[in-house]
C-alpha cells in the first residue's frame, strides 16, 4: 500500500492496555509492597547483623581438617545419593513423559494421570518428601535417594514432556505414513529430536540433585547435610567451613562436568 | 533388485490404483477445502496434480492416506476402501504407499542409512529397525540398494541434518523405495530445491516410474515440470477438480488458466 497523506498516521508506539489488566498490575504492585511486612524484610536488621556474619566468618578460618577423611566419605556418599537418585529419576521420567505428552500418550486418561503424578512430585518440596521417606524407610541415604528420585521425576518429567510436545511433526508424520506404530514413532522420530533437550535437562537435574542431597541430610536423609547441621549447632565453625568448602567443590565439579558433557554431546 | 521381484507391482496397465469419488472435506473456520472431488489413477501412470495455494491438493493427498479424515466420499486405494480400514489394516495400506514430503521429513539426528531403514518398519515389525546398527544385514543391504538407486550410497553414514536439500530429498525417496511401494505420492517434492536440483529429482521420480513401473502422483507448482514429467495432469481450483487429461494435450497457457 502506498504511504500517502491519507494514510499518514504512524502506528502507535504502545497499545492501550485493558482496564482490568491495569487494575491487576496495580494489585500485584500493592501486594508486593504489603508482603514486605509479612516477609520480615528489614534492611536495618541486615545492617546490624553484618558484624555477626563477619564474626562467624572469622571463626570459620582456618578450616579444621581433622575430620577430613570422615567428611570426604560423607561427601562421596552425598554424591552417590545424588547420582543414583538422578539416574533412576531420569529413567522413570522418560517413560512417564511419553505418557504425559498429548501427542504420544495412548489414551487421554493416561495423559491426565501421568501429568498429575508429575505435578504432584514437583509441587511437594523435597524436604517434605525427605521427611516422609525418613519416616517410611528410616534414617540414612536410602531415604535421601528416594527423595531425589521423586524430585527428579517432578522436574524432568515436566520438561521431557514439554520437549516432546514441541518437536517438529514432520518426521513423525513421515513414519506414520509408512505404517509405523506409535512406539516406533516415539523411539525413531521423537526421541532423536528431543535428545539434546533431554541431555540438557538431565544434566541440570544431576546438578540440582547434588545441591538437594546436601540439604536432605538436615532431616536425616543421609549425606553431608547432617554433618553440617551438627557442626553449626555445636558452634564448630571451623569444621563447618571445611564442609562448606567441600560442598562448594563438589557442586562446582559437577557443574564443570555437566558443561563439558553438554559441549561434547550436543 | 527390482521392485517387481517382490511381487508388489502389478503389471496390468489398466488396473486402477487409486479411485476417489465425491470426496468432501471442510475445516472449521476455513469452510470446504475439497468439494465433490473425483479422480482415478491407473497402474504405472505418472500424474501431476496442479493448482494454486489452498486449492486442496495437499488435503486430497492426506485424505487418500487417511492422515486427515475426509467428511464423506469414497477412496479406493490399492483395492481397499480407505475409510473402512481399522488401524492395523490402515498401517498395512500405508506401508505400500511411499509418501515424499516437501520438507523431506527425515529424522535429523539419525544417519542416512537409519532413515532409509525406517522405510521397512511395517514389513519388519521389529525394534531392530529403530537404528541401522541393530537392523538385520539383509535390511541394511536393501537400504544400501535403495540409496544406490538415488545415487547416494556414499552418504549412508552421514547425519541426515548435514545433507543439502537435494540430497535430503533423494534420501526421502530412498526411504520411500525401502517400503517396496506400489504407489508413490509426492507433495511438492521440489518446492524447496533450486531449479537444477529440482529437475534432477523430477528425473529420478520419472525414471523410477518408467523403470520400476511405480505409479506416481505428485503435486507441483512448476508447470514445466508438470508438463515434462507426467503422463496425465489433474488441475484443482477452489477444492474442485477443474482439469483432467493427458499431459501432451495441454500447453502452459492452458495450465495458467487454473491459477487465475
């Protein structure tokens, strides 16, 4: 269309938003400000707490390495919990996500059931799962491993299913037109297409599992967490700093491995 | 190996391979896409289906394969009433029809050989055809023969997403051949290719049609291709068949009328 004097109005830079949307934004803003009081957010407390933080940090150094071998063993156990839990969780997530993707599920009721299981696993926090499993199977790493499995299913199940929904339909249609069954289509067209996304999500799940497994010890679900809690409760800050440095090194090592694996596999 | 050796191609020249009668299809919000479409395709024919965008060509092809359910009408494909088939019967019918897409639709991260082997999925019915390294030797050998027919045996181990457009389409044709098809349908097979490669692919199709006696139905927007590489032309406009006749009787000017 030719731009003439009759059509010289420039497009508006911003569109007028609907009144109800404007009201929603205002309500969200007001609620955010109101929530400051509920969250106990206090800059003055933060400032006054800084010397304490400095004191604790000061007492943490030099780190106490007398129990290094014991801490290393607990750290290794933490990693084992995370690794086994994440791998089992990823495998379960894969099968569950096939059922939870609308395009691949054999029946709509199975789709909703799978979605519900994944959402339930995800919406209950890992510490709550840990408390439940400690009560069920007793204190120790097995409870932690079960917690990580459930947590990984909640996390990976959702992302795997979403990746399957977004995959290009072309190869699927090609296999369908050749008389392939649904299982063949999933294994031959869907899985190769979503593999990069699966690998990415799985590696992130492993990183997340390592971080979670540290915290799970706080409720008795095995690993290094319980050591950290005891050290802090007994004001053994030097020993606590050794544990914190160990956790930091473990998490960084897993993240570095994860980055390397991503580069190699993708 | 000739496809005739498998017994899948009938040599009776007049046998009707595809018969469509009074086919209708409409979509919500788009109205009627196919209106009372009827046509017949005989064994060994190469038929070009032409028509403007939205004239219903692709919908017609998909209805014939029942990738889209028609509203009503009758489709007899390879002597089977497509509408009345149950799922296993439909899979069996589809396995005998090679469908080649405009976008090639290869599985990107898999090897060329694996993609071709997928053509044997229905026949083999085993998980071993998921990847070339698990497939039986005879299947791998047949896949290599199909790749040879399209001139690409040297690319067997390449990844499908590393191919040029022309190579990719040839692999898609090899995959269709791996089905040992009685019929090949191609939906704008050269639309995304440059003119030279497009012509090469069309020559490959017509060679397969002549040498292997494969019945061919393809959609094309290129009127030169339609005239050069077909025995018969079917023209569609507004969801209806408006032209059906022997290709040599038409000129490019006649065909241009359909697009007005």
